[in-house]
């Protein structure tokens, strides 16, 4: 057996071990979700979920899967998909929060540049704005408060207004700059609304 074949065999066995460990450790709610989406899982994992559900008494036999409650539901597109479980929800919120913290670096650096160029007041305001933004985003990664989301949405609107006014004031502002600004602020808005949405479903 070649080294490449050994790697692929090891990876396949690791994946098999994953669902053999994860499915028995799943909660009843997660197991029911797997049963309702069983056609989207590999056959071995789906069968293991069925066997585990029978063992726990969630269903009595595979015939129970014909019942309306266990009919396979089609996966629908959603702008704000629901995380599979609370662990994934917390992980997603932390990931979005870290991204929002990173966004605060841009106004901070620009503020320092403005201060270095002699625009002390404007630069100081930008730096202060960035530090407050990063502090709020960091707080969201630790403890979620919907009030913080609303404050950051308002701050995002203020930041967007400032950037667009600055870009439009330039006589030859490239269209690409405006496009990048629109995409960036749209993504920030999306991240904040997504965080609020998935936390509000708990």
C-alpha cells in the first residue's frame, strides 16, 4: 500500500470514527433532527442514527420513520441559517464577534494617520470611535446583549455616512472604492443582524 493510500485510508477511518462517536453522544433533539434529514447524511451515519433512536425509545422500529413527524424535510435556503446546536451557536457568535473586532482596526489606523498628518481632532475622534467599537465587539464575544447590537448598528451607520461623505468629496473617487465600502458596511450590518437573530431564537 502506497503512502498516499495510507493517508486516504486513515482519513476515511477518522471520518467513520467521527460519526460513530458523535451520534451516540447526540442529544435526543439532535438525533431527531438527523432522522428528519437522514437522506443528507452518508448511509452508515443515517443507519447508526436510526439504531441509536430505537435504542433510546425515540422510535420503535424503522417503520416509524414513515410517520409524518419523521418525514425528510427539504433543506431550504436561508439568509440566517439556524446553527445545529447551542455549541455551534456560541462558536458562530464568537467568530462573528472577532471579525467585528478586526473591523475596528481600519478606523483606528486611519485615525492615527490623520493625527500624524496634523488633523488632531478628526484623528482623535476616529481613534476613539475605533476603540469603542472594538470594545463593544469584544464584549459581544463574551456576553451577548441585544442593546450592544443596536448601538453597533447605529455606529455602523455613522461610520458608513462618514466614509461615503469622504469618498464623494474627492473629485475623482474611483467607483471601486465606493463598491468596496458598500460591501464592507453591508457585511458588518449582516453580521450584527445575524448575531441578533440566532441569539433571539434561543
